[in-house]
C-alpha cells in the first residue's frame, strides 16, 4: 500500500513496524563501532523508563590530508554544539549513525509532521520529542567513520545537513545561525582593527581569550572521546573559514536543488 510519505520514510516505516523489540538502534553501513558491546551500551540507558532517545557520538577517522582535518574540525564543532544544547535540555539534532530511540516515537503524529521529509530523520526524531529531558547522551558510546575525500562531496554533505534545519523551530535556527555570524564578525573586527590601526594589546587580549576558551573545550572533549589527534591545534587556521562557510551554505541549502551540485 502506497503511503503519503517520502520514499525513504516509507522504507523506514515498514522496517520499524516489522521490528520485534521496543528499541530502534541506527548505524550507517560504512561505520565502525568502537566496541563489540556497542549495541548493549547504546540501549543501556533505556533501563530508565524516563528515557526515550539515546545519542552517541560519531568521530571521523583521521587522515593526514588537510581536508580530512578540516572536516573533522567541523564535526567536532557540531558535536560541541548539539551535545551542550542537549545537556541544557534544548536538544535539536542527533547523528543517525549512532543513536537509538523507543519504537513508540515513530508514530502517526511523527509521520504526519515529518513524513514528507526525505532527509534528516535523526534530527526530526529529536525534534518530535517534546520533553527534551527524555534524551540521554552517551559520550563513551562511539562509532567511527571516514570523512568525505573530496571538497565537492563535503559541500554536498554539508548542504544536505544544513537543509535538515527545516525541521527545526524558528528560535533554534536563529540561535544556531548567530553562532557562526558572531564568530565571523569577531574575526572581521580583528582584521579591521589590525588593518586600520595597529595590533593593539586590547585586540591581542580578546583574540587570546577567544582562542584559549575554544581550545579548552575542544581539548577536554577530545580527551573524553580518546581521539588520536589533537584537533584544537587547528583552531588557529580553521575557525574563521569554517564559520564563514556556515554563514554562506544555508542559502544554498534552502534555495538551491541538491541535484544541481
């Protein structure tokens, strides 16, 4: 029977309906769990009947090329944002290659609201949970995958991810958009001051505070996740290009067809 949902939603719907158990765990075919106990560890929080969704983390495997390091830096920044917001009770997204949820979430109300979306199923599941305290984070449950190997693939992937923002609330979009905007504005002010005045001690002070604070959190996150390479070194060279990219890409994600890439 044909359902009024996107083709992807139809496939997921039939699969989930056939599932025998109450928990649905998701992973991508090209991913590598960090442990043989990955599935057990991922669903352990459901022993607390208050929990409806569990979010793991999904670092990229390191390569030596500069694009790989940039993509990993981008993923780490995304991780910092959505994990911190989840801890604050404002969860807005998940990562489909390492998450689990109760089967009851995939219901008629969810499909009526998000059935037309053929993407961002992980984000829409998180969005559909009204009580965000029912979402648990498991930073020790890791799934590794390889980053995209070409710039075009990365832009397509990033464009698709940003398009998932259509499932977000308006206030969430505004707050997320403000982060890269303020970061870019900060770097522009530093550049303007240095260009037209001088490298004043005040600018050096604020620049140092910004970089040290950001690297502090990235360092502690990497230490917690036991990542092999210290990405916080790349804050110096990647921060501005990444934030600028995040300011520009949403326009492509909303107004340009992905088929034209």
